[in-house]
C-alpha cells in the first residue's frame, strides 16, 4: 500500500506540473517543465535482496527551447531569437532574468517590464565606449528626447571638372561677367554653433591648365563676417588631384566651428561636363525625438524631426552555462543559483547570443498536444495505482477476516 500511495502522490505532483504548462500556453516567454522520475529501493534487515519502494521525482527540468515569435507592431515588444535573457532589476536592486519582452516607459522614461522592473544595458553616454560590464545600468531615454544642435565641422564634396572648360579672365574682378560664366557653383546648408542654418556657395573656376580655384563663400548678404575663402586645386596631366584634398575653412566670426572641406575623389576629366556628387555635411539643428526603433543587436536608434538618426541606448543580454538550473519565480522571471554558473553579459548577435526581433514577442514553448497526451497517461497511471491500493486493501481485509 505504501508503494501505491507513494505513486499516487508523485503522479499528482506530475499532473500539477502538466496543468501548469497547459495553463501557461499563452504566457509570453514561458518555458515548459517536466518531471524527472527515479525509482526507490530499500534493503530488508533480514534479506540482502533490494525491495522496490515506489517512485519519486528527482527534480523538475526546464525546457529552454525557443517559442514561436509573433508580430505585435508595438515599439517596445521585443523577442529574442535563440539564446539569451533580458536582464532586469527590481526596486531593491536584485537582478532577475526573463524571456518576456513586453516593456513600457514609466514616468521617468525608464524602460520597465509590466512589473515595473528596470531593463538594463547602456545609456547614451556609454553606447560608443569599449564594451565592459561596469557601465551597465537602467536604460533611461529622458536625455534622448531632445537632440542638441551640432555645428558643421566637415563638408564632403566630390567634383568632376571638365578640363576643356575655358579659364576665367580675371579672378579678382567680381564684376567680370566671364568669371560668372566660367565658374561652376554648388550650394550646401551648414549649421553654426547656435544651430542656425546658413547656405554657402562652393564655386570652381579654372585658372589655367590643370589648375582650378575653389571659392567658398557665405550666401548671406547680411553676414559681412561670414565665410569667404579661396583655395587652389592642382591636377596631374591625367586628371588626378595632386594638391591636398582637405582644406581648412576659417572665419573671423566665432559663430562658426572650424570646418574641413574634403574634396577627396575630385578629378579633372574631358569626358564629362562639370558636375558634383551630392555634397554632405555633419551638422544639424536642435530637434525633438519622433520615434525610436530597436535593432537586432539591441541598439535603440532614435529618429528625430531634423532627419537625424542616433543611437540613444543599447539593450544587453545575459546567458548561463546551465540555464536549466535557474530558479523560476512568479512573474515569468528567473534568478541565478550557484548551479547556473557565472552570468555572461553580452551584445545580441555576438559571442553566441541570439538576436533581438523588434515589434515581436516570443510565445510559450508549451506543446499543448504533448501536454494533453501526458495528462491522459498520468490519469491512467493514477487509476492503476488506485487499483493496486484497492487490491492490497482487499488482501488485508481477507487476512483480518481469516477467523
């Protein structure tokens, strides 16, 4: 009877685990568990032959295989494809781990899960630093909602200059109509230190064979102390630029930062008319955050109203040598134990970590069909143990009633 009663208790515990799996079929990031059974034997004092004493559960083993990723189209829904856990902090500073990627922003612009635990990683000030685990902190986007202006410090322009073009007659006479006809001009907007936008003209005029003049001037009649500077370009007979391709644009006006004009790739050729590649510069005005996206490597990329895109944070993942030894906790969380091994923190997509899938969530990995079959098997086992108990009970009654 003790063996049967033992079997009933163990099968009941197994059924509880199966029921928990079935109940969490729709729980985001849930990982199913199964019991590991072992048989029990004892040796009688009067005999060395082992006697079967039933069954017990050694431990419950967790299945950390991936669940299906489903699209949600919500910015702060994040799924992990393959290995890794989100690392979160509770209000006491204790570390927990989860595969549930449902996050929101709290009143202080911290990224938190539905229980209010803080997602950890790098904030904007540490994003471009060398990777280390000392700068890991709560991810806060408060400072990312405004983008301060950046004055222009570099202009890139690649020109194709026609060697057959006539040279200018007088570079020092601004009223010379031939100079206006022969100069080829392109314009670009730059930004001052205060974020104000200003248009400048970059003109190319031929001085003589294989020699050109570059004139950089503010296109603002009210700005007498603006940019106004000339440079010379020299080319080899085959059209390659032989003078420095980078010039320093200077101004007596403190409103400007020092600007480098990069003409790398500029050539002189007779096979095309004068033309430019699209010029670019690295400055921008003040702006507000429009939205942000999360890249597969965990970078949080902010998109601003001035068309700028900037990394404003990074989500880091954790993993363990033996994740099966993580201790499950209420709220679809786990915590580390001595048996899990040292926590390994890293960037998604590197060093064996899985990648992040934005606007998606990982569903439970419970196989409902399998669990229902397990439930039927457990029910039959329970019934069989009940029959064993009843048979033993009848035998005992028979012995008692021998008189």
